[in-house]
C-alpha cells in the first residue's frame, strides 16, 4: 500500500506525471491493474536488512535492545537480527511470493513477470550514516527525508548494497511518512517508498506501538516486501477506484491522504483487516501462519482470492549441499576483550579437505574494540558446492610490543554465510549475490581467541513457534 497503513508513496516528481496521464474513470477486468503506460514493478528483487540504532560501532543491536528492555519490559527481546534475518531468508525460500509471477512489467506485460526475490542478508550498520540521521531526528521520530538519506548512505558505504532494503528501526524510534511530521505508530505499523537517489525501501519500526511482537513484525515485513515488488513507486499493480492515480480522496486533505487507492488498493492492502476484500477484518483472510509467524496474504487476479492459501504453501527447502558457492561472509562480534591494533587474525576453512585461509584483520587495521561487530567477505579460489566446506578455524596472532603481554581476544558470536556471486546482466549494476544457507551461527560467553566450528547449523529462529500471536489489528 502506498498511502495508508503500510505505505505512502515517496516520489514527488511522479505526482504531476501521473495526473497528466489520467483520462477519466478506469474500467478494468482485473481487480488489480497497472497503468495504461505499463507496469513499473520489480521483476528481480534483491533485499537486504538495515538495522538502525544508536552507536553501532560501540554496541550490537541485541545489546541495545537489552538496554531498552531494562527500563521498558514491553520491548520484545525476540526481535533479534538473527531471528529477523532468518525469517526473511526462509520466507524467500518458500513459495510465498510465487503468485506474484502473474503480474508482469512493461506495457501489456511485455517485460516479464515478478520473480521471487532473493535475500542478500543484512548490511553492517555504518556509524557515519547513523550519526548523520540522528542529527535530523526530533522527538525520536525519524523523518521521511532522513529515512531516504539513510537508505542511500548505507547502500553507498555498507556491505551488500541492493535495490531494495528493509530498514528496521530500534524500539525507541517512530517513523514519519512523506508529507508528515508525526510518526505512524499508534495508527499504522510500517510503510514502503521509492525516491530518486535511494533504493526502494521499507520502514519497519520495532516500536511496541507499531509492532509489539515478532508476530506483528513478520506480518509487516511480508506485507511491505510484497508491495515493494508489485508497486514500488506508484506505477505498479493496485485496485483503481479513482479517476486517476494520485488524485486526492475528496473527503481528506491532500497532505493527509493523496489517494485512497494507495491506502487500500495495493495487493496486500486489499486483503488486510478492513481491506476491500476483507471488510469484516477476518484475520484468516489477512494472514496465514508460515515459519511460525503470521505472513500477509495478498490479492491474486487469477484466483480472484487472497493468496497464498493454507495448505498450499511449500516449506523452506533444506540446505542444498550441491548448491554452488564462491564467497564466504564472516560476521564476527567481539566480546568484552578486544583484538589489539597490532594483533592480526586469520580464518581457515577446509574446502574439499584442503585449508583455505583469509586475513580477517591485519596489523595495520584499527583495533577491534570490545562489543563491536565486523563483517568481512572473501572470494573462494574457485566455485565449489556447499558440501565442499567443513571446518572453520579462527586464529589470533599476537604481536607484542613492550610492555604488552599476549593479546586475549574474546569472540562473542560468529556467523558464516556462503554466497554465490555472478555478473549482473544489467550494465552498471553490481553482481548478483545469492545466499546458500547459514553455514555457522553460534554465540557464547565467550569463546576465547580460537574457535572451531562444523556444519551444518541452521539459521537461528526458524523453529520458533509464534502461531499463538496471530492477532486482530484495527485499520482505518
């Protein structure tokens, strides 16, 4: 939805264009349709998660949640990065998005269908991007321009840049949509937007007034991802009721609601509680339980119904041991004892039984301070199947100078994710990255400076059952 509960469209330039292209009331055979100029959709979606919270160079997301929880027990401690990333990763490995393939891009659908998206993982939160954003925030409400700038900054400086990003806001923050100064929490729960100079982005607050539990959060994420793919910037698929897109609802002010079509007409809006096809707010129409949490259902023209249906979903595929990979991403959290600037660290991986080593930190790098996160990505010498990987060993080399003693480095957690990088067929775009599975995901208190891990370890959070949290949500 672009204009209400989950999305208010974010591109000013297109407003005038859309009105100029209008030519009277549209009569349509399909309940959801594209403009006569052709559908602008995302045919090959790549998503990353961005976690926005203060001082990311000094603390982790989970540590920040714990600090907030100490004074506000309403903070949901289950909304960890591992759980959220795992949910999005596993969602893209199900058939959840398959019904979007009926919606095609271009004039008369000549440019191909919406394909199921890929999840590229999370972007390491960049301190400079957070600092710039915090300077513009008033009363803990993150404004639309700030969100747009944050998405662009992270894509420019963080790892895993992509054309679509999910911005996950920490619980103390609210978010304001375009043309708004007040936050959405208390009346809405999330939104998505598109704006020149930034990737398509969704905004998912973990503020309890927006998404009070993981169940709400999961439904919001799935809802916004569907609509980001099917209507990223207002020229995709919606149920048209107005004479033209972007015309204001005559019962509301322009700044309050540019068009009721974008508050109720996008694919997931149609099925949400209070939506056009769910006026009585039936929770069984608005969502189904998948991956232990509610996910949003969305409108399917070919089925004349909200999809997917219960019993028709395919579960996430188990790790495919033959899946080719050529990169490894290491996400390492230092505990309460740092890795000194003059020390070095290496990681060794057995590939087909032979060790392949990478430099995690050189002696010229800054120290890895207490409670800091470090993400490193390395190319394998050649493309190999996932089954070729076995042991992962991280080793510290202490380079003492007077009067130092041996360095002690505490590793609090390690995540290792295999990836496949392939050239993007579109000129000027970065390589396409697809994730295989979570190869290592372990944490402790702490491990010490040397650790040995073996596969397989599944992504955290997948087996958590949140089905009891299917909820009733009121919407305008």
